[in-house]
C-alpha cells in the first residue's frame, strides 16, 4: 500500500454516486476497483461520492462525511436522498450530487493525475470535462449506460426532440476530450464508434474495453443441498431459475414469466422462477403474476450482502434479461455474478448483446430472443430433465469467469490504463 502520494503510481480521484458501504452493484464494483488499485498497484485513490441512497433504509443511515476504507479516502457530500424510484426526485438527487461534486473537485483536488468519472448520473461526466478544461486534469470516462440513448429508447425523450438533440450534442466533447473511454464489451464499443463516427475530433483508438467482474472468492459454486438459503426458501425442491438484482425499467423479465406460465399450464409445476430484489417495475410484475394466477413465480426482497454467496447459488440457472432496445447501451452486471456462481445462463437480450455473445462463445447457457416464451420454456424443461447437461453448462460458466472476469484481472487492466494516462499527461 502506498505510504504517500509522492510514492504512489498515480493520484486518482473517482467520481461515483454509489460507493462503500452501499450494496448497489456499482458501489461494490467501484469499491473493489479503488481498493485494488491501492493494494495491488500502489495508487493513491480518493473517492467523491453521495450519501447512501440505494435502498429505502439507506436514507436513514448515518455515515462519516470523510473516512479511509482500506487505504481509499472517501469524501461523502451532503446530497439530497429522495426516493430514487421516483424519476423527478431522482433528478433532484442527481443535480445536487453533480453540483456539489464539481465544487469539491475544484476546491480540493488540484494535484490529481487523473479523474475517473462514471456515466451515472448522466450529468456527472460534465464535471470531469469542466475540470479538464479549467485545470487540464485528464479524465477517463467509464460508461455503464449510454446517454441520452437509453433515455430515448426507454421512451423518456423524443429521439428527434430538442432535449435529446441538445443533450447528444453536449455529450460529444465529453467523449472527444476524454483521455480514455472505457466500455464494458464489444457491443458497447460498436455503439460508441457508430455514435461518434461523424465526429472528426474523436479518436476511436481511445476506446478501451474492460469488462466488469465478480469476486470469485466471495461468490463460488455451491450445491443446493449445502445452501441454507435454498433450504429456507424451498428452491431445493424444484428446478429454479433465479433472477437476483435490480428490477428496473430496462430489465426483461416478462419472457421468463410467460415461460413459467406455459410450463405450469402444461403440468410442469417442478420448474419455478425466483426473483430476488427491488426496483421500479417490481410491483407491476407482481400484480401481473397475481392477476394471471401464476404460482411458480415468486418474489423476495433484497437480501443482506453477506448472504449473497447463498442467494446467487440457490437456483439451478440464472436469468439475465435486458430489453433488446438497450443493446450496446449497457451490460448487465448479473452476467458476471452468474458466471461466478457456476450456473447456466438464460440470456434474454438483444441478439448482439454482450451477454448473448458470451453465452454463445463460451457454451455456458442459452440465448433466447425476447418475447419467445415458448423457446424459453423448452430450454428450462430440457435443463430440468437433463441435470448433467445443466451442470456441464454451469462448469463452463465458472471456467469462463476464472479466465476472463475475475476482480484481479480487471484491476490490473485499469491500473495499466491509468499508468498510460498519467504517462501521456
């Protein structure tokens, strides 16, 4: 670990809305990246973040405004903490964090070698861009979600409307002036290249693909017979397709629900879908399941982080569902946890989505076109009837994880990237 900034490989500030001790996947990933850069590569890392707000209970959580976590200096801003599932209130949260982050960056981080800024909240990248223009500090733009493209595809903005056109135009210098643009996979890289193809000032060689990851020591394959959570919630009695995580506006669960409905109607009551998590669309999906009388789709709330090794391995297969309109605009973090858990993946995403590519190339599951509930039902039935085949796909998933998606692999890639940025500057 670095003893001083002078001895460090570089001085880096990370701008992220979510960080330790929150349980959002973004918080976990950025915390592991920051601590890994300190521990494995001797970077000096500071984080500017918001007050905890991912879960409802987080809004009552008291945390230090400033603390050191495993060598990482955390600065938490006094942001608003309104309900993030309400879009207008979430916008207020985004605005308060972005404005305070800009002030804090200007007032206390003049010696940074580089800034890492996330695409979420979507106005946050402008902070790093303005800091670069005022101070010359290089920044790396890490894209988890592509804006305003996602807002357009989700129907929040008119594609040809004034807001979408102005927002897209404003984002172009953010891409153009970034020292590096980090994407999560090939489909996102293609999308950014196509998006910026008519911008002569953008260098596509600045795009670097670094996938997200999972902690393979924390999440490991586990037999359901040895899994207390599986025993508590009866997933050991049926073939269980598991969805664990945020139930957001762009997640695709309908096809899997329809598949379970088909199976149940055909007498296959030995196959179920278990959904663990919260989100903006959970109530809507629950109401639909209740209205249709589907008994083999069950919902559970978010579980404590310490139970994640059990919850992610309590099923027989993992569902990764993203609406096809989102192809190239995001990559589901559930891909990496599913691979680490060693379970076959039912990928219900766009045909050229990163998840579909991995499933096909690594033979670790099945790709199903969104809306094709009949095909999804057939896949689930075949896995339930041939446990040896399902186990083989799960073994392929874990092998893929260990060679490509470990935490250590990703941290080393980021360290090499930041060292190049520091050297260039």
